[in-house]
C-alpha cells in the first residue's frame, strides 16, 4: 500500500516520507491510501488518523487467516 499526502492549500499528491520529514504538522495535510499499483484508492482524502485507521484495518484482515 502507498500512503500519499498533499497540502490543504493545494498541490500534488506526493509519497509520504514520514512524520519527521514533512514540514509542519500532519494537521496541515490531507492523506490518502492507494494499492501498490496506484490504480485503486483504498482510503479517500482525509486526516492522518482516519487514513491510518483504515490502513490498520486492511493489515489486520490481510494477516488474519
């Protein structure tokens, strides 16, 4: 899965490098989650906590077998 972010003021979606490497707080950005091929959106544009919650749900069910 690929986590992307962009500024709330506008701009392009970029690959998320980590909390410590972006400028400012995560509250200033939108996030989204895509599959590896970047063809399907797994979590729509939203806050960091909302997107990470969806990420954890997907990982849990993927490994649940």
